[in-house]
């Protein structure tokens, strides 16, 4: 059951963040023109704030998708019984891992450092637990 939860949630998360990535990609040409205009005007503060705002969108998208891919692979490892924990622990691990994925993705997109840090710590700890599960 933990594998199915993790696989299903990861695929849904990948779809959501892929759509957000398409939206950011659609705005890319407009962003480049805006950056070109701002740089020609010489407004360094506006240039960097505009640049930073767009990079946050693309950075959040990339990290959310990569974390979800890792969660998906761990779900597959659970499904094929490579990770040898009990089914109850696997459900807990799946939820624990996916909460980390969600917090890191949303926190990164919204620039809330404590949320990103919490999600990343949960994700990292779940990765270690998954690795240990290979030898159980």
C-alpha cells in the first residue's frame, strides 16, 4: 500500500509541477525581452529583482520534479519488495517522504525558507531510511 501511495502521489505531483513548468516556459520569451529592456535602461536593482523572480519559478519547478522522481523510484523499489520494511512502516515512510516532497516544492516556489528546510530535512531523512531498507 505504501508503494501505491508514493507512486500515485509522485505522478500527480509531477503532473502539477510540469504544468507549472509549462506556464513558466510560456513566459520565457516575454521574460527575456523584459530583461533586455531593463538591462538597456541600466536599472540594476530592477534587473536583479526581475531575474530573481523568474529563477525562483524555474528553480522551484526543477526541485519539485526531481524530488518527486526520487519518490517515484522509491515507490517502485517498495512495489518490487527491494525495500524490506513491513507494510505499515512502508506506508509511514511513503507519507513521510511525500510530505517532504510537498513542503520542499511549495516552500521553494513561495520562498519560505523554514518550509523548504523542513521539507528537505524530511526528504533527506526518508532517503536515508529508504537506503537502510535495502538491507533489512
